[in-house]
C-alpha cells in the first residue's frame, strides 16, 4: 500500500502492474474499500495494465472527513492522485457509488478520461425520498455502527442466492462493510444525497463506455444500466449472469472477461 497526503487528507492506494502499461483507475463503492477490486487488479495487471485502486476518503486506510463529503470531493481527490502519479489520462471505472464518482469525474475532469466503466450504478439525481433515506441512514450508522446495517444488506449487495453459495465472498464483503468507519460512511451518504443528475451530462461523453451490471442486481437493476446505455448510444452493455450488485466479486471471471474485451477492442492505445 502507498499513502499520499492531498487536499487535507491522507489517502491509501495501491498501484499495481507495469508503470508503462495503460492506466486503469478503479473506484470502490459504499461501504467498501479498495480490496473490493482484488480480482480485477490481478487480471488487469497480468494483461499489462497499470491499475490504481484508492481508498476513498472515509474508507479503508484513508483519513475520515466527518460531516459531508460530496461526490465532487471524491472526484477532485482522484484527479490529485493522478497528478501525483504523473498520469495524464486513464480508464476510469467504478461500481455503485464509485460509478457515480466516475461520472462526476468525467464531468469535472473529462480531459483525463480515456474511457469509462460504469458498474451497477444509476444516473439520476437523488429523489426527495432518497435524500431523506440516506440522511436517516447516516444518523443510524453514527449511532449504531456498521454491523447491523451490514447484516441487513448483504443479500442485496450480493445476489441473495450467492450469500449461501459463496460463503467466502459473502464474508469478505461483510468484513469490508463492518470495518468501515461510520463517520466516513455517513459523510459519503450525506454527500451522495446531493449528487447531480448525470442524465444531463452523459450524452456529451465521447469516450468509450462500458456499462456492466449483475443480472440480479436489486439496487441498480439491468433497467438502470440500459438507461445509461441509452444516454450514451455508443456504450457497450454487459450483463453478468449469476451476480447481484457486486458482479466483480461474485463472478470475477465473467466480469474480468467483459472488462478486458472492452479494453482490448474499444480503448485505443495511447499515442
């Protein structure tokens, strides 16, 4: 693990693979950390890519910023990290909240993006009901901690049938959720509630886009992925069978195959 002080916090991150390889920045979702991407890091590095996986502020080994952290804050952190690594442009991918951060990153730093990978995410702004839910959940996590919440949502983070069928995966996902600092999780929930409507920004994306989703995702179902594909007509859609909200963890071989095919066929070598 590497650490970097930037923008008032210290971030933990991994930088794996040949430094001369095409860079890929992968953004975890809530309430996880960079280790969520371990199967992808191994596959991408083996294929010659440089893979950067940060812990967002408030998660994993990164410092916590209590209160509210906007998606724009996360995006600007990632731009500063790329600056430090002397990476001008990268493939930027994220899952769930990480996918929304990737869309925010493109909105704010579009010139830094070679391609987008949007996994199990959604484009619309939060509804009033959703804002209320996220803020109440933030209050609950601060009062009670992460354990009860983690137990309640594991069968939505993974497809319900995978919780029993893949006990090691389920335990890994549970461990990440339970280890997250409630202050960081709460701050991200409050900031995410205020996110912009990416349906207004996605039609301007000219770079290659992979939209990928678990076939049985109940949080951001296939219809949400199809809606994003409709906003970016040149986007490629991959539906991963046998997976829910975290197909990269549930079906890593299928996920990695779709990702590598996209990178090999859609992303032009840097010249």
